């Protein structure tokens, strides 16, 4: 069943590789950590974080939207995905994280490696 959820995210720009997983406790409470290789310049890190979230949830990028935090490392994204809550719990715990460099969402939204 598909649902939509607002997710607190802590973006780490300039990382060696793109990954999604783990928890950061900050001003938005418990946030999902998203590391991206893009620099924090002209919104590139925000765009990369949205793309990484789409890949992590296995949906097209159009299913992920930035709600707030365009110029901050602490952001709120809205993600529309099947079983978004279950997937988020796994990502926050770090049990389902990893390198997303080769993972791209597909039109069907199933993503692949």
C-alpha cells in the first residue's frame, strides 16, 4: 500500500559516496542521515539528497519533494512510496543502508542495482 510521509533528513554534503541510513538527533528530532557527494552549493546537495532518497525508497524522483530546509543541512522531505514507514524504520536503524552510487530508480519505481 502506498502512502506519503514527511521525513526529517540530515544531509552530509561532500561525502566520498552517496548513502542513506542511520540516525542524527538534531533540531528536527531524530533525522535520517543522507550522505551525498554533491557540494552544498546552489542547491546541488539538496537535489542529490532528494535523488538519494528516491533511490533508497525505490521510487521515481518525482515522488520525493523538499518541504523545508533548502539552505540547511536539516531538511524535511515528503516521500510517497509503498510501505514508506517500514522502509524508514530500517533506514533509520542502519540495517538497510548502503552505497547508492549504482542504485537508480526505474519508471516502475522498483529500483535496481
